[in-house]
C-alpha cells in the first residue's frame, strides 16, 4: 500500500479538522450490536442500509463526520451514497454516537447541533460506561429528548420494587423504523437475548 493510499480517520467540524479516536473493545461491541440488530432488520426488510464507523458523511453545510452508526433509508441511499468511495453526501435518517473521553463534549454539543441543523431525524447518544442511551427526535427542526434508557443488570433489578421495575423500559423504539424496537441489553451485551 502506498503512503497516499492510507486513509486518515478524521472529521471536519466548522472547518476545523479533528482526528477520530481509535475505538476500544466496548465501543466496537456496541457498534457491532447496533449493526446486528438494527442493520439486520433494515436489510431483511429492504428499508435501507446501515453503517458503523469509518463511513464519511458529508453534510450539506460542509461538515464531515464519521458517525459511529448510521441508518440511511432506501430512497436517500440511492440519491446520496457513493458506494465506490464509501461516502455519503447528504443527511442520514438516524445517527448514533458512542461516548469516548475525547469525543463526549463534541457529541453532546457541536455535533448534536449540526445533526439537528442538517435534519437528522433521530440521534442516539450512547454512554458505554453507564450503559445508557438518550434518544433525540427532530420535531419542528429542533431535537427533543424522546427517551432516556438504562441497562439494568439482573442484580440491580433485584434491589427495586415491582412497581419500580414496571416503569423501566427494556426496549428502545427506533422511531425512524416505525415501531421496531431494540432490547437495551442487546446493545451493551456480548450475547443477544
């Protein structure tokens, strides 16, 4: 491989270049699980295409991101996806970002603002340490928190009452996929339930 063939992993935010952090095992597991659950559903039902890590997304406002997970509906994929270069020139329907120490502030701040401004319909922010998912939904051009979801261990569930357990949501609706849900344990776990 020639030096010019080596691909840099970076994002461009507001004209400034940021190197993308190398994912750790927990990050990679979550990305794989999103592709195995949401991606499989999308593929089987011919709803579009999903990608994880290292897919360049060129937004209309000039920003370039490599989201941790993206879903692009079939109609948009045909319009915006450059299969030869593995790039997307347009706006995904859904994006998920997984916190790392180096990206957390950008994921919650400038990137969330840019996803909102460009019209990404659904944005998941995943915290691998707390095992939580915050789902933001675009309504009237602004993100609203559509739900906060926590992964509870079996031991933790034993410490709460039946009433408290009844209030826990164990599945996350994927709003851009009309009623499809993902078990939160299947996002963070090594094995699927």
